C-alpha cells in the first residue's frame, strides 16, 4: 500500500491521472510516510520525507533521523496485475518518466484507454491523461472516459470495448528502455501493438494496427499535450464527422502536408505568471507582481512590480516572497538588483521573522531608471516593529518584501523590476529568486513512409485544469503503423535535429526484428531489436539508406556524435557491426552490457555482465573501467581487448520451477515474462518462491554468490553481494 504510490509516481511525486482520478501527490502524505518509514526501515519510504521540515507525526511516531534520504527511485517497474509499466531514464539529473497502461478495464471507474500513456520530462508532465470531471456533468461520460481522451489510437471514431491488454516484454539497460504491449480484444477484428523506446533525450512511439477482418478502417493516433504548438502552417479548419467524444475537441485545424512531419511544442513555464504576493495599504490602489522576460539584470527574466496610485495619491504596496525554512545560521544581510522608473517614489526592503517582527531597511528614492544593486547588512540594526518587537531576529525567517510608497510629486502609475534576490547567512548565501522560468520543448517527428496520413491539431479538455493541445495523425487503411519520435529539449529545435527513419531492408531470417535510425541534436543513434530470437542465433542485418547494423543480440544500441562513438549497448548477444565495421565482440553472450565513452573518447566505462575476452572498437581510449574499477587491456590496432574477470552487475533469473539460473537467456518472452527492471534484474515466474525465504545459489562461474530475499507481497526483492553492490527489485 505504501510502496506502490512511490514506485508508480512521477519524479515530482504526482500520480498519473488514469481512469477516474484527480491530482494526487505522494509528497502530500508525509505524516503517513513518517510512520511507514519507522515501521519498515525501507529507504523507499523516505522519499516523500523532508529531513529539514517534518510534520508533528514525525515527533510522535517517526524515526529520530531520516538517514537514507538520498535514496533515488530510478528503476523501471512493471505492475503486471494492475497492468501498468513505468519506464524511467536519467533520474539523477532531468528525469524522464513514461507510464504505460495495458491492464484490466477497471470496472465502473475504468476508462476505454488501453495502451495509453503519460509522459513527464524536464520537470513537468507533458503528455497527459484527461482524468475526470464531475460525474454529474455530461462531459464525464461524453469525453473523459472515451478512447479519444487518451494517448492511444481510436478505430473508426468509436470507443474501445472493455478488455485487457497484454504485456510482451521490457528490456532495460541503464537509461535506455524498450517495451512492447498489445491489445487484441478491445476492437473487433483489430490487433494492436505498441512499442515504446525511451532514454534521456527522446521517446520513440511505434504503434501498429492489423485488421484481422481484412477490412479498411479509419485510425486516429492522438496524443494530448500541455503547452502550445509553434510555427504551424494550416491549410484550413477541420470538421470531424462525429464519433465518441469528438464534439469536445476545439479549434481543430488541418496542417499543410509539407509541414506536418515535424511539429514543435512549447511547454515552458509561462512568462507573465504571478509570483509571490502583494498587499495594498488602501482600497483603490492597484498592483500586480509577475514574472517578466522582456528585461532582466541577469538571465532572461525578472520580477515585474506594477503599481497604480491614481485613485488614492497616497499609500504603499508590499510585494512579498516566502522564505523556505532552512538552517543557515544568522542572517547577515540581503542583496538584490532593482530597475527603477525615475518616479521619485520611495523604496524599502523588509524581512519578517518567525514572530512576524518586521525589519525594515530604507533603500531611498526611485530616482534612477537603470538597474541598481541594493545591499543591506546588519539586519538587527534596521528599524523594527510588531511581532515580539525585541529587535532580535527569531528564526526561521518567514518572508522578504519590497515596500513601494507613493511620494508627493511622484509618478502615480508605472512599474519597477527586481532580480537576483540573495539572502546572506553565516553558513552561506541563499538565492531566494532569480525569476528565471524553465524552457521546455518537445519536437515531434513522424517516421511514416506512406502518403495516406493527415495531421490535425487543436485543443482538448481535461478534468483537472485548462484545455491542452492535441495532435492527431489520421489514416484510412487495412493495416496501419504510426511511428513518432518525441525529442526532449530545453531550447527550440529544428526538424534536422529530430529525425527518425525505419529500415529500407531487413534480413533477419525467421526472426521478428526491426530498427530505428534517430538523429537528436547532432547525435546519431541506431537501435536494433529482435523480438523472438534465441541466444547464439545467426547474425541479423537491418539496413537504412546509407547505413546498416548487424547483431546477433536481442537488443543492440549504438550512439555516435561528430564521427566519435558515444556509447554501445548489447544484450543476449555477442557482436555489433555498423557498415561492416566491428564495434563489439564478446566471447560469450553479453547481458545488459553498456559501454560509454568519455567526452574526449580517452576513457571507456563498461557496465553489465559479459564473458571474457571482450573486443571493443575504441581507437582513442587510454583507460578502461569496469564499473568503478580500472581494467587492464591490450591494444590491437583500433581495438582494445579486455581479458579479466568482469565486475559488472550479476543477473538473477528465475525459471518456471522457481530455481535460480544465471546461464539462461535474460529475456524471456514466455507466459511468465516480466522483462527487465532497471539495469540490474531480469525476472521470471516467482510463484514457486515462498515469502520470507532465503536462497543461496552457487554461482562460482560468475566469481561470486547471490543471496535472494523474498519478502512482502506483492513486491519481491533481490540483493546481490557482488563487489558492484547490485540492488534489484521486482514488482508484480
């Protein structure tokens, strides 16, 4: 009960709005997690807790200290019974999170949303679920529950039937994830498969539909996105002919076909948004306090403080920002930068302590029009009043304020700006605000090769806020495939920096294999996968226009930038070749192998499990490391050869009898397949493993032993005693 919300939540603690749900955040339940953390001693329970700001329940029932606060929940998770798959990347800097829904319908509260997803990137949810309006409103049944309201494909403009999808696999190597789910019963005569690849830079969404009834159908691929599309070229409005929920779509327009392959969505924080608060001393004074990105002292934005004393010709306005609770010792002073307006009105700076005692510094007249730095120290010698009025600062500080007073002969209406507010403490400075907003963009590029697709954009409703944007790609066909690349960026991007291509030729024998060629911001990536291959099968080849990749693995990934390789990944295979150049050759099949080059290509870092020797194309490498340990190697031209015991993460695999097997294929596509979780674990059936049992298996061939502790339902955990400190978890 306590683990699921944390494992399921987005990086900021918000739970996806699947089915009849509203906005909820696990960070709001600190009081319960104080108790859960003490009871369980589980570091996962510490994630919602703030060691510097604990609720009263922490005093009575919590642990004395939160000593595992740095725990990061960065593993991809499968919740097979409830039917959700969580894919995570880059959790130590800018997390990317994708939640995919394939499970049971959900009864009366269920929505017709099979194979839908939500996406969180750059600190904000961007691909969203509609959630729910009030049950009493027509929009709840008329739109919220419809297939159209979710990020999936609508067939013939009608809702799905109640039904359950299927989970096929999840492959996860460090920050890269590849998953496939499907649904064959929610539309009569239609088999659906959705394959999603994610990493820290982009999402590949590959949705295939096959008409088993051999009829032509209308397919509407739709995603709902926070933010606004930019630089669109319309060929006219678009009127939908009816269907379940379509009447609720607004401002629908058809995109010119020549400009539809790449669309740019801006979901940045909005300039002009309110910040802090303001208070006026008299009725009739008008004020506002907003972020403004037309002028700044540093960066791109500042705080704009507008005022209008026209009706009063007297009084003052207080613009305030809250100060978060912290322990930095005694306050020494403040500094900020003000852009004046030559109004000759007066300016003061305020600090409020914990008793609401005001400490006020007179900053003088606004007789300047440019940016001016204001510094004020020795706070306890400022004028003070109210609160306990003892002239001593009582901690913690509550707020910072700018007091702007009308002066006789001064301007009645104008604005001033503030930037770079810094509080100076004994134990270091604290930047209260620089008023910067986060810029966020998603570039959406189509990999479709047919000319039978039209692109429509507009606005769609959600149950928890203002309307959002939608993107629809529509086609009529017997079978259909929608391939879209979503590039994640902190700045604007052009179409040439967000490209996806599917192969021109596939030579895989009887194996189902495919690949993507991706360009992201100057980096070229190739992802190859074989979905029903067995270990040690023959080499499979996939070719693009001027590029080919060959591998015997189930997953192979190569990233290249400026003619230098950035990383390789391989699982359940021995080799990777690009354009007939050998990049990687292992003596035995590698599992979860990830190879990363330093920026100058002189260092090489290897993670995962592989047999020795291993041969790697690394012409400039001078040092190699296996996990954190330096590895010796010999050089053979442009290749290095490592022939020593690996220190990669040991892999635990369950076969259908419940025994531990460290030699079988790590990917299992059978009836008990549960994929891979994070970079550490591959899971099979655990039905034969009783809870609270401990197993020890001799794995001397891997140079170590593993202890498997099964405890707690429905979560199983495995812990390895290897030198690399592998910690694994399997959620069903």
